[in-house]
C-alpha cells in the first residue's frame, strides 16, 4: 500500500504546544520505517486547519482521489483536520474506499464502523478545542478592553512594552508638534505631510515617510487623547495622553 505523509503546523495559538513540522516528519518517518510503510510523497504545510482551504492538503486529497495513494500518515488526526468539512472529507474518502488506511504514531485507527466513529469524535474534539480557544481569546481581549488596555499595536508616538503601552520619548514630541502645526489652521493636509517628513516622522514598521493617509490617521486618532477605538466603540485607555483634548 502507498501512503502520503502529511505534516502541518500553524503559527496560531491553537498550535502552540504542537511539534514543529520537522519534529513531526522525524517522528512519522521513524514510525513508517518501524511499520514497514511505503511513503510515496511527503506534504508539508504551515497553515491553520481551523477552516477549509489549505492548498497543499487539498492537493493531497485530489491525488488520493486519483488513486496515487490509498493511505495517509500523520503525527496526529488533528494535523489533518480541525474543521468539520475537511474532517468529513477524510471520513467520506474512507467510506468510499479511496482511503483504505490512516496511520498515526499517537493514535491507532481501525477502518471499521467503530473506527470511523471514533475518528469523527477526534475531529470533533479538535474543532471544539479551536472554538473554545477562540472564545477564551475573545473573552481575554474583552477583559483587556474593560481594563483600558488597547489589544493591539500602538500608533506612532507610543511603544508596546511587554503588556503595557508607554510614551515614545523620541517620536511623541514630533506628533505633538504636528498637532500644533495643524491647530494653526494655515496648512493643507498635503503640506502637513511634508512638514511631518521634515520633522522626521516615519512609518512605524517600514520606516518610510508618512503617506497622506498616515498623516490623516494620526490627526484623527483619539489614542493620543488617552482613548482608543475597539470594534467601533471608544474606550478610556490606561495609556497616558500626549495631546490635550482642546
């Protein structure tokens, strides 16, 4: 029998404790050698399985449907699916005989009614884990917001320092100067953009001169008043203001 090897690791919180792709490959290759399994190709993917649409996984499934292999080896069933569509696809291919065997170093699969039922439960548990983790993450974000903590990257003029946001001593005076120039009412927004460049204000990530939209975002951001916007609502932040409300 021919097998495809599939290894997956996402960068999401869901996979925090999961082995790296290379570690999975090492484990599965050793297992395949021990069990005398023939691996015709290896598939590696760095993508979450929370929702369907993984290109490499889909390619592997298509090639199984063409009969290029009739078995899959993976480190654990949750590497194959964490959503109901992909999990259902695997079970359907087992039902129709396109997949005749599934091998996992961490789980023993039996191609029987009971085996498919247990596999379905494992896929369901994997989905439950992801859904529950998502809910816990959202709840944690809501709690942060209630405490006045902005759940994201701070704008120019501030720095993210571990779990808090502090004033950037280098760029905050430049933001204050830009606001002062704007308050004079003598400059267009394009002129303000050029003045921002002259002051030395640059984009936070790319360190490039600010665009027109960057300047507009700075001059309309309530973050500088000690507030922040989250999901369309304004909240009082725990970070210090660097611009007076007037």
